[in-house]
């Protein structure tokens, strides 16, 4: 079922699961995260940077597990989104129902999903190099009218098996709404469903700024 968050953020959506046999994987989605002017400037910037996008990979270098393009350096907009996230982080932590933590740093990358692109089920802090990632965020943006379909985010509810969080069969479905940002715990298993973009034009892609909020090491 869907419940409204009580924090003072624009158009906030949170999801709860009533099944007590499953650990619910809650998320927070906020619409209109950037101003219309910032959103348009970001779109224009991305189109100008097309030549600098490179194929994505995974930490395990597994083949046919992830397909998209990524831009790792975009200083102006990276700084903008990090400042916005830092401002609302206390409210995000409360909404997700987790204890407060001290932030070490926030990572960011700019990703483009075009025709046939996807990311199979995974979590974001399953290796020693990523173990300090506490919260994952995904900011969605694209041109309108929209020229792609698909690309939904599935966030799987959790079970504990042998002291590890593993995914259950049930999940939450997050629509990639234009100019919205989603927050969820980095340990949750999740996946990006395949995108269909018949034109195959880069400009028609499903774009995201995505990254991870890292906690201070103990």
C-alpha cells in the first residue's frame, strides 16, 4: 500500500509492505526536484556531452549484466545535486526509517539508458570497496514528449539468509518520473528493467544522475 510521508518535501511518495514475513524495502520519491530552468539546462548539457559517455561496467566485470552509458565527470551539475541532497538528507533518513549517521561523501555519475539497456538484479554495497554506501539515489530526467518506454526500477523486499540480506519474490515498482528523485537503502536488491527506445537516438534516452551516500567508517 502507499502512504504519504510527513516531511515537508514536494510531492513525496513512500511505500510500505504489510507482509510481516518480509522485510519491506521502502523508498522515497520526490517530484519536481530541480526547477524547470535547471532541468532544461541539465538536458541541454547532457546532449552536448554525448561524445564523452562511455560504456558502463560492474565491479565484478560480469558480462551481459549491465548495459548503459555513463559520464563520470560533470562538475557543475554534480555539485548542484549534491548540495540539494545534503540539504534534505536529515528528512530523507527519517522518511526511510533508519538511524541517523554521519556522512563521509556522496558519489555521483550521469547515466544514459537507450534501446535495449538494462541493469540486472544487484545491490550497491556488496563489496569491500562499496561497503560504506548507505543510501542510493536516482534522479530521473528526459525530454518530453518521452520517446522511450520501460526502464522501471524494481526494488525487492528483503529476507535475511545466513546473516545476509537477500531479495524476496515481492518488490516495489518505481516509475522513472521526469524530474523526480528516488532514495532507498543501498543494501536493497534492485534492478532496472529493459528500455525500449525505437529511434535509438541518444537525445531520446532515459537519463539519470545516480549515486550513493556514504557513511563514515566506524
